[in-house]
C-alpha cells in the first residue's frame, strides 16, 4: 500500500465497509478464468486479497487478459512490459482500463487505477473483471476460454420494427397504466384543501 497511512474514525469505517465487499470465492473464479484465458505463464497468485492485488498490480496480467479477447492482429495493448517503475505499472493498468471500456465494459463498472494499485477497493477490481468476462461470454466470438458458467450473459438488444399502420393502431389503444374512470366524474368535488360549504 504505497503512500497510504493508517486511517482513523470515519475513513477507517468506510474503508472497512469497502473491504467487506471483496469476495474470496469470486477471487478464485476470476483467477481460474484469467489462467484459462491467458495460459499458465501468468502464474497463480497467493490466495487472499493481497496476493490478488500484487498479481494484478503491475498491469501485465490485465494487459494479457484483454489482449487474449482479440485476434492476433487487433490486440489493443501493443507493448506489455514488466517493470518495477510505479509510473509505468500504473500506466499499464490505465491502458487496460481504456481497452476494457472500448471492449464494452460500462464506465460505471470500471475501477480506478488507485483502487488496484493502492489496494483501496479490490471489490471494484473484481466488478470490472466480472463485467469483462460477461461481455466476453456474450460476444461469443470464439476468443473466450474457460467455463461458460463462470459469468452471466449480458442481455441482448431485441430490436423490433413496426409498420406505420401498426404504430397508428397503437395510438388508439388506451394503455392499462392510464386507467379508466369507469363513468366517474368530478361533479360535486371541491378543490384540494377546501372544505365543503354547508348551506343552511
């Protein structure tokens, strides 16, 4: 945890809540998928949050993962280098995040570089990898490797084309959510907040 001192009070409480969102079972599934997807040369991390974080921290495994979802001639990250320089590692993680977004992962599902690099929110890292796996399964383009039951397929667009006549007919139908007044009227009703006048 680079440049991160101890947290106290409310910030410690928040950090504790974030850490509780991390799922060890999900970690196992993601590790198995990454190894199946990239090959055994990526190694296997030590079990636990810190092992998972240090395995992904330099960005090389993440870069190999995103590249494995593309054909040989269209890989999004051209140069993957293992380095000890913090700036280069963070840059490589950032390249992965940009490539994941281009692949189809929603911005809301993408973690921040510091979430991984400083171990601020490893649950967000898990969320990004889950979203990436789900999109890879859904694309069904032959590049996904691993158990198809590890991820949920994303909902597919179900586009419908209506003719002009069908659209006109639909305008004449009163939808159920609009309700019906069943012959009731507002006769005899007074405005909101006004009491009835009693005539004697």
